[in-house]
């Protein structure tokens, strides 16, 4: 009986450790490098290289429009691809006129990337949109004179370089977020995560157009609620809450088993000691 209990405890311990490791990774990814700086003014004279290799200022790219900023790198095999895929689909259904009501800029923070790579990435996502989209509304641009790092620092976006010791492949750990700038360059809102709702982005752009700073929706609210585009409201996601409760119960049960096992072990040691004394 004691052996079976120990085997069960071992299995539960492995499960709990895997869950805790996964949660730790997720929490690190969610919190990494994003220190919101709402109201900060980004200088519009920062220069960037476009897909053709031409240098232009941020002011030229924005053209007096509220602007969506995404910070990525174009060789990314991680969250950048799903984020940009979602961004393309979101922009294709956004109830605003691109190049008139807003601009979008995807800015690479990898100093080694090139205009041909930016052009290829832009072409991929523009052609995936399923409708004619004004190309000049969304540019994929590169750093010039450390401009990407300066902009990232100003908006509170940090990233970490990693190098695979075996292959030497360079990757970057970074958060996924869309940052809204007013026509004057003010940071007005952050939209966290890979997936964004067109309605949320529209509201954020309209606020940015007026220079209004909007608070980020609390992460615990986003965990418990999801947006229903038909009803145009947030609905309670009981599945997530149920999963959290189940994990808590499993964790408490594991603690109970560990304590019970220690008591049984102590009792066995005591009995063995008595038996030795009797002998």
C-alpha cells in the first residue's frame, strides 16, 4: 500500500512540476519587457529604413495619422508570426479607412535585418489579407542610428537576445503588444497579446486620434472575460475559472499527499525502532 502511494505521489509530483514550469514560462513571457509609459511623447524625427532602403522620419511614415506600432523582428519563428498574421486579418476587417484614418508600422528591433527581408515579410502579410489593402498604410521598417532601440525604450518595450549554443541561431525574447500613437507621437494605449479585436483597435485608434490616453484593460479581467463581437460586450469565461479551480484542488491534494506520506514514514520509522527495541 505504501509503495503504491509513493508511486502515485511521484506521478502527481511530476504533473505538478510540469504545470508549474509551464505557468512560470507563461508568466515570464507575459511580464517580460513591458513597462507601460502612457502619455510619453515619441520624437517624430526618429529615422527608419523602409522596405526599399529609403530613410524616412517617423513623422513621414505617420503622415499626421494615429498609428499602430508593433515591435517585432522579421526572422522570428515564435510569437511574431501569429501576431502579424492576426494583425493582418484584424486590419483587413477594421471598420476604418486605412491610410486615411490611421497608419500601421511594424518595426524590427534586430539591427542585422535588411530591406529585402522587410519587403518579403510585408508582401506575405499584405497578400494574406483577402482584400485590396492600401500598401502605403502598413510599412515594415528597420532601425537607423539605433532608432528602434530608442523607440522601444521610450514606450517601455524591452527584449532579450538569446543564442542557441548548438546551432548558433539568434532569437529574441519579447512581449507581444500593439502600441497606439497619437498624430503628435503620444503613447495613448497598449493592447497586449497576440490576438486583437477589430472593435478594440478601432476604439483605441479613435482615442489616439484625439490624443486621449486610455488605460490598459487589467490582465485579470482579460483572463476572466472575452469579447463577444456580436453582442459587442465582454462575456464571462467560466471554463478558464473552472480550470484554475481544478488546478488549485490538484495542487492542494498533492500537498495533502506529501504531508500524509511524511506522517506514514515517521510512523514506520517509529514502529521499526520499537521492533528493534523489542528484539
